[in-house]
C-alpha cells in the first residue's frame, strides 16, 4: 500500500460501512487548480485496477496536490484545498489519462482481502504520514520524531548520517534493552549515533534471531 492514498485503497469501503470517512463519487479535482470551477472536472471513480506509474510523492508534488499550487510560500495560502491531485498527475504525463487514474479507487470486490479486513476489524481513516514527502524522511520520523529538515531522499545526507536522538537511545539510557531486526540494510543506520560501536550488538538479522529472541 506504499504510495497509495486511503481513498484509493479503502475509500469505497464506505459502501459497506457508512461510518468510514471515504468517498461517494461526488469528489472532484480540476485540471487547473488556480480556477477550481473551470472544466474539465475529474470526478473520483471506482474503476481502479492498478496505478502505474505512481502519483508524484515528492515534497514538491504533494505540496501541489494538497494546496493546489506548487508555490514556495505556504503562508500565503489559508487552507489546504486538496484540489491539485489531477493537476499534478497531468504534469507528470501531459495526459488526462494519468489524472483519471489517480482520481480512482478500488471497488471493495476488487480487493476482497481488504474488504474482509475492513468488515471484521477497525479502520483508521485519519492516518497521515509524518512528512508530506518520500520514503526516507518518514522513516527518519518514525524513530526520532523528526526528519531533521529532510524532505527528500538525498543519498549524501543519508550516507553521512542524521544527528538527531532516537527512541533507541532513550531506551538505552533508561536501563532497558532493545534490538533492531533487519533483512537487508537497517534503515536505522541512517542515524549517525546508532553507528557507534556500543550499539553493534543491537543489530540482528531477522531470519536468524527474531524467533529466538521473541520466545
């Protein structure tokens, strides 16, 4: 579900549970957000099979999607209009087809596993990313409650390591223990402090040790 909005994946689940803050098909976006009443309006539909390529999910792209304008000074905007999704998609491909794709969601029967989960369990319909941006800034936020100003995946900064304190250091300083389990490269090594030798024995390959440690 990475890079998929709630409305895209679960918006139409409102049909089976009216309490879900989903969609009903009256939602729309203009192709030109500076004039939100100008045609063509792209209405949200239920015809998704997949979305390829992804909608833009850089900081700049999301800013345009949420505020309808990719301007640098957000203080001049009074509220997030949420009317720039079709426009931003159009800027990727130059085709209305991409705009129509991002203004689409899945009918519940198209995703039966999710339909069952929604029917049987709670649904978080007010769940937002920590940073309106790409992958690594949000991962940084998970363990340290800040991206340290990062709004994109800049390789040099990731290699150098970010300096902020993490929850793992708080755990260590409280006299408790922790472990970091990974499959490939642990993203927590993007924090400079966790590269210290004293934390070396805190990193474990997931497949080899997690079951034993969980017993």
